[in-house]
C-alpha cells in the first residue's frame, strides 16, 4: 500500500509493515495531528478498502491527535447529524471487521481521545498526555461518545475526565483502563507491531466474530430510549449555538481564560 494524501490540511499515510497488518498514520504536524474534514474522509475511505487482519492507527511527531480542528469548527459551524465526517470516521473504525489498535505516540485530546477509545485496543508511549476538554470550551459532548468512555473506564472516571477537563498521564490512563499497556516511547512502534502481528496471526473468523459479539453487547448496554436520546441531542445543539461556545473557542485561540455567561 502506498501513502495516501488528501488535497488540503492533514494527510493519512498508509503502509503495510508486514502481511496482514496495515498502519494508518495521522499526519498533520503543524496542528498536532488535528482532524480536519479531508483527513477524516480519507480515514473513512481507506478503512472501507482495507482487508488487513489488524490495523494500527498512530500519529506523527509529538501528537497522536489533538482532536477536531478548532479552526475548522469555528469556520464551518457544527453539523450534529450522523453524516458529519468525524462521526463517519468513528463509525468506520468501530465497524472495521478486524481489530484496530491505537498506538498513542503523543497527545490524545478531545476527539483524538475518542478516536483512540473507539479502537479495540490502545498502547501508549510513557510520556503521553490524554484529556477531554469540552467543559473548558463550552461543549456538550455526544452521548454516544460518552458511552464509549463509560464502557471503558466506568462512570466515576468518565465524570472525572469530562467534568474537570484535566489531562492525565499514561500511567494514570493505564490504571483507569483507558489504555491497555504503556511502553517506553522508543519501544512504541515495535510494541504496536508485535501486538498487531500477534492478533493478525489468529483465526480470521474468530477475530471477526468476537469483535462483532463484543461490539453488540457493548452497544446494547449503552442503548438509550428515543426520548432521552432526543433530549440529550437538544442540549448538545443548544450548547453549540450558545454565546459560551463562541467565547470558549475564542479564549482557546487567544490563549486566555474564558468568561462564561451561561447562555
């Protein structure tokens, strides 16, 4: 497989380090691996074409992924429908028939952390920082995304992650169950490949069937009744249309504390 570039913004680099294993690298170093629409569309399209029995998703440089591009969010607004490229990319990762391993080489923040937790397994370099900053921006997070965190680390840790907005280090992430393993940074590429090689050597029907079964059980446990889901979606849309969101994004860009008004 050859490298795949998108026309603007970030790039998704695609390689085959060995038979049965594909590696996808988020390359947007100028924005710490931030996800823009072309990069997300490339991720969705690439996963649809792969037949690898294990995929390793990683970043380039000092970041795995700093989340959705704040500049793009400011200029584009937010489309809360399932057709948004971020939601489509998460769905492509979740529905890929074989295991996907996130190799966290650096920061995994916001949407970047949700992208990692959507993968089946996560292995992290020992110096990484992880965080969920929606409370610092004025964002109400998607309830489907929150369910992924509750499933992985429980309600108490999810509350801590989302309500404080603090970053945690790799050691804490491993204690919480947010990552499966922490390795020295220089060992991460080899360790991720070793794990992918071990997975890819297993029976294909077993890999597909067990991933599907686990996903079905998790999805059933996190299902919401339509009325509750609609109310949560309404609260999310209200936040995205608020003055506070505009203030949170402006404060982030200007590197100053936000002044919240609660509207």
